[in-house]
C-alpha cells in the first residue's frame, strides 16, 4: 500500500472530550486520500481509546503504556513513519477548510522550508490571536518567546495585519507541519524536556542545519489553549522556565552565553519576587526550582551543546530578536508586534 504524503498526529492524554469536539472538523477538512490521521495516546485513563475505536475506526491508534510527554510521545509516534510531511496537531485545535492542502502546497514549492505553522486564532474569540503561536514565533536575545500578534500576555485582534507569509524563528507545536527527513536529521524533539518549549528548541536546531521556518496565514486554525495545564499552573511555569534555560545552554554560542545567563539570573529572580508580591508563592518557587533543576541536569546536555555549537559556527539564527522584549514591552510601551523596529534582526 502506497504511503500517504502527510501524517497528522494528535497526541492525546485524557482528551476524549476534546476529540469529541474537534475530530469532526478534522475529518471534514482533511483529504484522506493524501493524508492519514493518527492518535498517539499517552496512556490515557479516560475513555479515549474506546471512543476512538467506536466512533472513528478509520483512525490509526498508537497506544503507549506510559505518559511520555509532548516530546517523547511525538518522537515515538513518528518513529518508523515514511510520510514526507508530519503534522503535530494538538487535540484542542479546530481546523478549517483548506488548512492542510494550502500548507502542503507551500512546502512542496519551498524545499528550503523545514517547518510551517498556520495562523493560530483563539477558539474562544475567533477574531483574536491565540497565545501559542499566533502568526509566527520569535525569541529575544535573552530567550523570551513572543509572536506576531502576541507579546508576553498581550493578545492582538486579527485585522489582517500579519497575513503575509514570513520566515520566523519558531513554528508552534499546537499545529506544526514538518518535513520528516529534516525532523530526523535534526534529532527530533528533545524528550528530556518532557513538555513546553521543545518545538522552539527543535526549530533552533533546524536553523543550524540551514533550514527555514515560516508562518503561512492563508492556512487558519483555532486553538483552545491551556488544554492540559493552566498558564498560571506552577508545573507549567516550572517546565517553561527550566526548558528555556536548557534551550539557551544547548544553542547559544560562547560569545553570548555568559552574558545572557547573568542577565537571566536577575530576570528570573525578579519574576519570582513579582509572584511573591502577588501572593503566589507556588509560582515563585516554580521559577527557583526550575533554575535549580537546570543546573542539576545541565551536564546531560553537554554533548548536544558541543554538537550544536560546532554546526552553528558561532552564529545565531537571523530571525532572533536582537533586543530585550521585556524592555520594549515594559519600558518602551511596545505591546504590539508591528510597533517593534523591523524586529531588529
């Protein structure tokens, strides 16, 4: 049987209710003659598997015997696939007509593009960008992610201002199109992250291999967001903070690393102090615990850092923002992406 060009993989963990809500649109808007749908199940304890077998027998199920997290789950699901493209699709995403063919056609026409994301709008307010990706992702020189349409916690309304396809630093894992051969060449997702920021780390490595990441706003999806953990959840803060430090260690050249980490020391402690003032001690402790865990695990990433630095030859990706997004946001009042100075790339 001929392998289909695209595999769409939904990583599920106790997401029966989400699949009930969003699988109908996925089935309706996905040309199954050229794409297969796979649900990789991270050892759910709800009725997810029974629901899929009963309602969607045409969907392939990869049942795991434990929860491998976002990175580990997708790595295992993609192992052994022969498709040209793979879509990492969150279970809380509603796709729209043309979402797949528009993106695949773009990748077919641009062989230097390794990864792509659609425009991601909020499921709850479809005129507003969604936090996890909006219209393409960037990071600043200290490692803080932001997007076209979302800087820190400020979300813009979609007025067509970011409808041009552009090269970005990272494409969102909420709906990530990636060439399988490039994914494998870059080593896949780092499953030591478990969850959060692993797609940014992957995109950084793809940059190192000379590939591009783009956002294609002509393809549109709607994302619920926070489907697993609330943004203010201490566990989520811990994973984001720790993994961000690991990503910087793995990828920043020697000329930048020490300066960035000194500044991050002060910024992280300032963030923890802010949580304490807000009477959120668990969130403050999450940041401090993340720093401690980073230094405890740092040696595990020494080989990956050496490899990445050798390949990158001391360069950072051209799409990294050269200023501090915190300074621009809090001190300069620039809370919309279009007010940044041509990204200072």
